[in-house]
């Protein structure tokens, strides 16, 4: 089995991780988290989202957070923008990449962004064009690529269709997301293969929530297909407010431990990452969801 020699991680903790927190997390804490994440060697960080504050109150401080972070050369800072209003607000804060987010499930699209799949693509198209014109990279998140909280199992054909729509409007790379963490390795491989009908391997990343404890297995299955881009959340924070019961992404600490154990380079200092996870867990007042962080913190004593 040929595994990729190195993997690039997009840390989504400050966005996906925190968006679901019921209590407001101060912008200063979010900024400090981003600083600690970049100090650990992470080179891509999804910082916030420019969505309606009525829909996701926790992200209402997007401007404060984006303008408060001390940027480091070589780090890519990305933000979610569902429409032109969000993009225009984001533009003032100069993200390196914007993310439009669609779904392979009609029902989830409706619940999450208040429109169906076709309408979402029509809304994304001018956002993508405006970003490319401004020299900003464009990623597309594809939710519910194996299962949907409202529609159940999702066929790979629907993922293929969504990937084709994303490609047609100029989205440069896409995330194959298991939003509610129901996927198992072979199903996740089918979703990735469907995406590969439209995108190159280098343009596809895995975004696996760990609700059913399958995210590391799903990552391994994706690696076996040659995928080398993954998204994860420090301390395993997170969930989507419009996917009830879905828990956080695979913990970045757990993913890094897996990859380093397989001799796959990430450029990340696991000890510094564990410190970043401990920082945010303490700020939120609860133990980390990362098994690796728990083990390493216990060993430190
Ligand atoms: P809508 O209600 O259809 O929008 O929401 P609208 O255009 O009719 O506008 C309604 C109001 O929202 C207006 O304000 C607009 O100004 C305002 P009002 O006149 O009522 O005071 N508005 C905005 N405000 C700030 N920023 C904006 C914006 N757009 C409109 N960009 C909308 C449509 C997309 C805005 C809404 O549904 C929304 O904000 N949804 C966000 C959902 C979300 O953030 N979900 C979590 C992220 S996705 C995710 O977690 C999945 C992912 O991790 C991958 C995976 O795991 O699957 C990425
Ligand atoms: Mg997610």
C-alpha cells in the first residue's frame, strides 16, 4: 500500500469547532487559539464564517477575530462565505481563501443555508467569481456526502453531481464532508471516488466528523485512495448547528498521532498542538475530546 509521504491539514477548530458553542466565546480567546494553532506548525486555519448572526450567533465576531489575529507568512487563513453579502464583509478582512458550502442532500441544504442545491449554486457562482477576481482562493465544502440527518443515506451519484456543479462555477478544490459522522470506510471511499470524477486527487480533502467514532478509520480509507488533504478540529471540538446530534470533527491531535505513527509528515509539533487543545478546553471548561491529548496529558502528569 502506497501512502502519501506528507499530509496537509486544514485546522477547522476556530470555525467548525466553535460555531456550535452555546455560550459566547470571547473573540480574544478565538484569536489566542489561532495563534497557538499556527505556533504548533499548522499552515491552514479556517478562522470564522461570514454568515447571518441570527443563524450562527457564535460567528458574529468574524471581523473582530480576523482583524485581531497576527498573521504569519506561509499560513493560509480561510473563512466561510455563503453569499455575496458574506463575501463582501469577508473581503475587507483579506482572507487567503473563501469557502462556499453546499450539500449533497436537498433537505440539509434547505436547513443549513435556507435554499435548495440548485439555488445554492446560483448564489455561490458570483461569490466564486468575485473571489477569483480578487485573487482569493476558493474551496467548496460538500456536506452530507455519505449521510444526511434528514434524508438518511446519500448515494455517491449525488456527490458526483454536486462536485460537478462546484467545478462548473470555478470552485478550485473541495471537501468531502461526513457532516454527521455516520460514514464507514468503504462508503467514504465511494464518496471520494465520486468526487474524483470532477476533481484531481490534490484538490480533494476529507472532512470527517467523529460522531460514530469512525473518523480515523475513514481517514485511513481516504489515505489509501491517495487523498492527502484533511480537515480536523483541535480537541475534537464542534458540530454543525443544523445537524442535530452531530459531534465534532476528528481531533487534530488524534489525526497527527496517526499520521506520524505511519511515517507521514505533517509539519506539526504534536506537543504544541496538545497545548493549544488544552488551552481551548480549559477556556470552554470541559475535557478535551481527543484521546491522544488525554493520553499525552496524563503522561505529562
Ligand atoms: P436567509 O435568511 O435565506 O438570507 O439566510 P437572506 O438573504 O434572506 O437574508 C436574511 C437576513 O440575513 C437579512 O438580515 C440579511 O441581511 C442577513 P435582516 O434584514 O433580517 O436583518 N444576511 C446576512 N448577515 C450576515 N452575513 C451574511 C448574510 N446573509 C444574509 N452572509 C444564509 C441565508 C446563508 C445567510 C443563512 O442561512 C445562514 O447564515 N446560514 C449559515 C449556516 C451555517 O453557518 N452553518 C454552519 C456552517 S456549514 C458546516 O458547518 C458544514 C461544514 O463544516 C462541512 C460539513 O461538516 O458538512 C462546512
Ligand atoms: Mg463540518
